[in-house]
C-alpha cells in the first residue's frame, strides 16, 4: 500500500517512458521545428542554383619512379617499388590531381574571366573547391569529377585538368627536366675516369707491372726461385772447394811416376770449375738483389696503385650509371604525356549532368536538422531543464517517495472541473472556479473527483485499521505545495465520500477562510466558525447528509486568516470531545510561513497534494522529508496528471 512506506530501489528516472513523456508533451515544439526544417529544405531544394558535374575515370596500372639519382639495376626499377602498396600509389596520384599547383595551371590556361572570377587566384580556388578525386580501397581506378554552375565550364575544366595531370605526373615521377643535368654529370665522370686511367698507366710503366696482385706474386716467385738457385750454387761451390783442397794435398806427397791419363781430372781443371761456380753465385746474388729491390719498390708504390685502381673501378661504375640515366632522361624528354603506358583514361570527361546529390543531401540535412532540433529541445526541456514532477512514476523513481494515488487532469466541461485553487476570485486563497463554467459541488455524485475520493477513503480506512486508530474523531489534513494544487476540491470530495459511509458525521474545516466568507461551491450552504461547530448551541445545518462545513479565522479580517499553533493546540480538547467521526482540514499550501508545518503533527493522517508539471522536485523532497521526520503519517497524491503518450506506447507512468 502507498501509505505504508516501503524501501524503494535506487534507480534513475531516465528511462524510455520518461523520454517518450518528454517527447509527446512537447510534440508541438517538435512539429514546429520539423515544419521549419522542411520548409527550409524545400526552399533550398527549389531555389538553390543548379550545379552540373562532369566525370572521368583514370586507370593507374603502376607508377615507375625515375630520377637522376635512381639505381640502374633492372631489378630495382620494377613498377611501384617506391610505393609499398597500391593504396599508397593511388593516394599519391589523387594528391597530384587535387593539388593547388595543378588547379592554378588549369585556371591560367582557361582564364579567370571565363571562369567568372576576378583573379587567377580566385579562379584556382573555384576549381580547387569544385574538384573531387576518389578511389575505392584496393582499386586502381580513380574517379575524378568537377562541379560548376556552367555546364560547358564543367567539361572544359576537367578536360584541361586531365591533360595537365599527365605532364604533372611526369614532372613528379620521371624527372623529365633532368636531361641536361645528367649529360653534364656524365661528361664529368668520363673526364675523371680518363684522368685516373692515365695516372694508373704511368705508374704501371714505371714499375713494369700491369697488375698489382699478379706482379707481386711474380716477384715473390722469382725471388724464391733465385734464392733456391743461389743456395744450390753455394753448395756446389763449397763442395768443389773441398775437393780442390784435398787434391792439392795429395799431389805434394806423391810423385807421379807416369803421365796421367787424359780423362783424369787435374787440379787446374778443378780450380777452373770452382771459379765458374763462384761466378754463378755472384750472378745469382745480383739477380736476387734486383728482385728484392723491385719488391721493395712495389711495396712502396702498391697503396698508390690500389687507390688508383679503386678510383678507376668507382669511376667506371659511375660512368655506366650516368650513361644509363642519360638514356632514360633522353627517353623521358621525348615521351608524350598523353601516351604514357602506365596511366590511361578509362573514361574521358563526360557531358555535363545535373548534379542533385549534394542538393538533396543538404535538403535532407535541413529537414532532419529541424526534427533533431525539435527532439533535442524537447528532451532538454523535459529531462534537463524541467525541475517539476511530470509523471507520478517519477515521484518514486527520482524522489523515492511512495505514491498513494494519481488523479488525471480534467477540463471544465459538463460539471467535470479541473481541481480549483485554494481561493476565489475575490479571495485568491479560497477554493473557487471560474463563474462562467457550469459547476458541480465536489460532494455531488456527478463530480469527476468522486471516484478518486472514494479510493482515498478506502485506503484511509485500511490505514486506520492496520494502525489501530479507533479513536474519534480522526483528524485528516490535506495540503498542497501550491495554491492551484486542488487541495480544497479533494478535501471536499473526501469529506463527502466519508459522510456517505454512515459511520458518523464529518466536519470539513477550511483553514483558509474567515467565518464571514463562504465557499462559492457551497451554493449558500452555511459554514460555521470552528468553535461554534465544535460546541454548537443549536442544531447545525448540513451541506449534505452527515457533512458539515466550518471555517477558521477572525471575523474582523477581510482576507485569509491563519490559525496559530497555540490556538489550534487550545482547540484540541474541543476537537477530541466533539461528536464528529472525521474532521477534514483543508490546510493552506506549504510555504515558509504556512501553519501547516505545525498542524501536521496533530493529524492522524496528512495528504500532500502535488500538482503535476508545476511543483518543484526539490521543494517536494524537502517538504516531504521534513514532515516525515516529525511524524510518519504522510501520503502523497499527484493531481492534474496528463498522459501525452498514446495508450499503445504507454507502459505506465
């Protein structure tokens, strides 16, 4: 039950129901913004000048990067070697197509006057802004388009752009202007190569060696051979000297008896042979010294020869490179940009076509923007800026306050009145409605408030039973957070509903009015001062069966009267001693000076009336918390609730 406080879940009030409530509540704002957006979209679509578009397609098979310093190796001259992927190659070509330099060249060729601009810079900017080049990912087809309000200019600009793009492509990738530079470099390298060759030839003639390595190996081998021959000759010389010496010693001690035979060696022949061997040894020593001298000379001049040979090899490589580069530059110089093998036009610039995609997108954007603006404003006002309680459910989800009942808003037709404020036309704080409406008293059966008052009556009875409140009279206070909350109508209706249970008499006390003031809806029914009603000296006239009316205040005040707490406390014995079963207090709205704060503690039950979409959430939370802190007998009723959401979408608010 709503009157028995239960612990509520701590969850946010932002949900689908709250969003739908905010949107449908401010549907006219959304419709107005949508209408403005649609009107703006229609105006833009029909009054925006037509734009014509010409389209072309380019096929980029590969990109061959060549410059004056590229490698000449055929393996390094493969297509698309510099660009690591096809997407990068296509991206580079798109940047060339949409470059400012190319746009400036086209503007200069066509003329600023023909393009309808005051200067070449403005013409280039016009071309640059209307040009678009795109490519699908992984594709080597580039889509190029140009838009202009003049159909002839659209095709002309795109034709000129493509023709100059091929030239620009060669300038970027092929170094077409490097022929003279490469020729000069080739001549310089050739001169250095000849100079190095002459210096190397002179050094070879001086040393007598053609190749440094081969000459060094030959001298080493010759020196080794000469040394071996010298060693052998010296051994033979030592041998023959020993033989000659031995032969001379024998000839002194022996006499020759007979004449020696011709084949027998004599000491003279052996000495001659020793002399020949000595001469051979000297020759070999001289040859060895010569070889060693040549080896020494070679070792001294070897680094110079090595440096010249390395320089010659480098100059030869550079010469071959620049010769090949010269040939490439000569080919690039003579290449026709329109006949490049790697790029071709799949589609030449098409005839101008009326372009409506951009206009349609902008028109749809304006229409959608109007709708989005309306939705944003509705959500902003309903969910962010609004600090009121719009739905009964938000009372529980956002403020965590139990809800007893919610009463829908009703217009003033056929006696079904919206709950009137606490005030009349003469007295704003009296319960009143506009006089030109046909009115029914809240205690009459046809009044729209009666079903809800009956429901509150039943719940109050159950509350009193569960809490064992059997004393009489039972004091029930009804107060709102504003004058227009409808507390007076609800109090009158509840009093009438309680009086119909045949449980006893019911006294409706209006704390807002003095004794000389009468509720307009009483229709002449007598309203007694509270003191007189509690201690009547004569029989009281009833407004309806078992229903009596009373007011609180001084007869000398012409305006609203407020009862002091001390005076109300002094009345408590008379209240408890009265013969009424229920006393319903129509109490002033809760504000800083309201006596309701003090009187609430004396009530057996206090009903707080919240006016939907009017009362501030923070004010409700503070007021409810303060009243509950003093006595836990407070229930909340949300009045004048409106359901803006269609029933088939409304999941309960």
